[in-house]
């Protein structure tokens, strides 16, 4: 089964979004491993352990630039940059470019109704059919 | 000609009838239910209110307080304009507090950053990225002095958003110790702590969570300490608002508040207090969501349930024990990052519902809060919204203006019944602490959040600007950025650690540990520790080492 690793970076306290996305992904046939609050180091370590096909990060604390920069760098150091990273939460529009530059594959914010994520997963499946991952 | 006229008029009539039938069919196909699932009728008559009689309603200021807790309501007791504020360092937030007061805010509503809310000092690597985000960073009593510098805390009512008991204990202790060092007696202090164990164990998440029964014990320690020492303080404010934000509906919001209050009351009675020793200071924090009449009815039903509970079950005599006093925040989760100015309209209607429902204090959200914490401009628009309701709409001239409405009274009775049923479900699993430990509450939240999500996603629940009436190209709006305070906080902490007597701090922390082990009230030991400059994290670590490591049953 395709496995998704889902977590929150830093001390952000909101879990509703992550829980809703977890349920949604499970209904789409994914296995979801939710690891709760993690430091960037811990989340990369979890990725090493779980070998997921996708990593989801939920952040509503405003510290997404700092923590995602660190996380994406660590992921690269571990040569795991090919795992697509999806970020959900309160992400201001002006930060999206920077986050995409860091290598975040998909970003969606409250009210986007997961369409962005759905399209993204659709694309990923097609990629996967071509044997890329 | 006349024939022709007759013909056209009858066909017109037929057409009208067909149209009406079509409309009725359409109306039948669509369900008209409140956000909590109560079916709403096209019209209400006296027949709908059979369950309702005048004794259930009473007058404003009289039992069962359905119509409000004061006889003249806002004529004599206008609600407090209590706008949430906090970011960056204590100095930054002190400036925002004074800015709000200068602009007509009548109370302080202090929110803390993520590390403070979970009891981590600013120099802990876990805390660094979240410093000063979403609230103010407080590491020690020195920060508390800076936070309230030049603010007359013996006059202004201060709400401390210390939601998690793990940090409510040390941060409230810092507040009390700060007042003492300023020479202000504790009986002059008016204000509120959130101090709700559900916040720590069910509503929010963190790396190292206290076991629910221990978090609950800490919250009750504050209630007990205030009963004897800080008589004008509300030691607890059950955070129905946050339950609601996490996904539950209006019925569950109030039901969880009531069940949680029952837990506190039972524990205080077990500790040997009588109900009127502490119940006058229990308070509540509700949400104001967008379902206008359901929200108004919710506040009215909650007051009636509280009165019945406190008098019939617990025999409370004092009026302040029998009356439910509550703060309201307009719904943050209802706001959209798309077309953010629409949020001003949403928040204004929500705040009006709170006023028509008889709230004691209100926070209106900034229109940009789905994106970040509010800019100064957004904070002022929110405050002005309250001032417009009070000074321009005249909605506050008369108490409970919707009282007697067939619809609102019926809805109030229906909500009351359903809330009491939900409280019984929690009682059936052994009360609120057990309901958290077994994961029942987490289940309720997750289910409700998923149902809401599906309704929004399918379009059944319309969200203007978000799932309908969308703009293709959303303009960027100015975003508030919290200042970088890491170096400043680190310097302050290192100066603190150098200047204090480390040996005394260790002894104090040991005393807290002993109070935990011997199941005594921890407040006296924590007060001594923070006066001797123990930091927030040092105190919280004592609690976490004793009974931490709990995992949310998700």
C-alpha cells in the first residue's frame, strides 16, 4: 500500500487539519502514518524509517519558512529529495514562491478544499504509472 | 375580449400554482438544518413552543437566567471589549496592549506564543522557530514585569490565555508574583485564566503531553488556590470556543463545557469545599459561529442548563454560582484566507449574535486571521466593530431582545435538550477525564471535523469566496510578521541564570516535585520557585518528568 508520512513541524498546536487530511488520504487508499509534532531532524528520521511515497506537513504557526527550509535541506542531505513533500496550513500567498523554491511540491491553504492536493495526487499517480515513484 | 381575459388569468393562475408546487418540491429536497443538525421549520408559531413556559424563561437578572444575568444587562454592565493580543517579546506585546487600551479596549486578553503555551523556554532548540509566533514569549517573572509595565493591573481586567494547565500554573504564578513585587494585593486583581485540561489533552497537540488526570489535577489546584487567595480572579474558563474551533458543533461545544465543569465541581467538593466557595468564579469561553439564531439560542440554553445544574444538583445559593458568565470570540475557523475583507462582515454578524445572546465580554477577530496574526489595522477594525454594535446599532438598549420569539425559544429548548443528552453520554463513560483518556472526545472531534469538511467540499455548506463566488486571482494583502526575538530572549535568560541563586532554584523545584508526589496543591511551591527566578520550562519539566509522555489517542 502507498504510505504517506504526516506530521507537524515545531510546536504548532492545531491537529484538526492534519486529521482531516489523514482521513481523506485513507479514503483514497493510502496508508497514513501520523507522527504529530516533530523537529525537522525527527521528521527526516521518521521518513528514513517509514520510506513513504509522500510526506505531508501541516503548519498553522507561522514558522513555516524557517522550519521547512531546515527540513528540506535535511531531506536533501539524506538524498531523499525525490519524495514529494506537501505542505498544508495557513501559508500566506507571498511565501508560496519561496517554499516551492525550497522544493515543496504542493501547498494548499484553508478553504482550498483539497482540490490542489487531489490534482497533485492525480499527477503523482500518473508519474508513478510511468515508474518514477 | 372578456373570454380572452379570463383565459389568460386562469392560465396565469395555473402557472403560478405550478411554480409554487415546484418551489415547494425544491424546498423539500433541500434540507434546512442548523449547523448542529437541528431541522429548521419554515415558520414558528405558539404551537412549536409548547415546551416553553414563562417560568423557564424568567426575567433578565432572575432565575433561570435564560434572558441574561443582569436585570438591565448592557445598560449597567456593557460587555468588555477584550481584544486578543500578543506577539514577539514582552516589550512588543506591552506596546500592543497599551495601543488597544488607548483606542478604547476595556480589558486585556493576553495570548502566548507556542513555546510558552507548552512550557518551553525560548532558548530550547524545540522552541526557536516558533518564538513570538501567535503570541508573546514568556520565560520568567522578568518577562511578566515587562509585559504589564505601566498597565494598572489593579484596575484593568486581565485575561491570560494560559490554556494548558502545564503552563497555566507557572505563568499564573508569575503574574501573581509580579503583582506582589509591584506592591499590588491579590484581592485587587481581576481577570481570568483559561486553564482547561481539555486544551492540553484533546484540543491541541504537542510533543510531550501530560496525562489527562494530572493535567486536570493542576487545573483544579489553581481553582483551589484562587478560592482562598485571589477572590476576584476567574481561575478557569472552560474553552468551548476552542472545542468548537477543533470541529465540534454548538451542542457538543456547550455539552463539553458543562461536563468539564462537572468534573471541576466534583473534584473541589471531594477536596472538602462547598459549592459556593468556588462556583462564583467558574467562567466560560464560547464561540460565536455564523449560524446566527442557533448561536443566540445556544447562549440562552447554556445559562439555563448552568442554573439547573448548580441549583438542582449542587444546591448553590449564591447568585454568582448560579449564573453563567462567559466571554465570546468570533469564529476563527469560519474565516477564509480568500477575499479576506469578507471576514469583517462575518465577524460582525457573529459578534452581534454574542450581544443578542448576552455575553459578558467579546473578542472580534481580525479579518486577516486566516492568514496570520492581525496587523494593527485589522486589530483596529475588529475593535471598531464592537464599538459600532454598542454605540450605533442600539442592539444593547434592551435585555434579551429575541426573548419570546417563537423561533428562538423553540431553538433554545431543543438545544437545551440535546446538550443535556450529550452531557449524559460523557457522564456515562465516567465523566470528562475518562472521556479524554479513552479517546471518546477525540473521536467526537474528528468525526465532527470530517463531516464539516465533507459538507464544505461537496458545496452543501457554502463558504462565500472559498467554495462559491470565488475570485480567480486573489490579491496579496499585507501580512503581519512577528519580529525575530531569539537573541534578545537568549540574552535575558542567560543574564537571569547568572544572577539568580541556582541552589535555591533547585530546592524550589524539588519542593514542586514533592508537592506532586504527595498530591498536595502545587501552587505555593510554584510561586516560591518563580519568585526565585525559576524559568517556565524548569517548572514544566518537573510536571512532565512526573506525568508526561501521554499520546493523543488519534
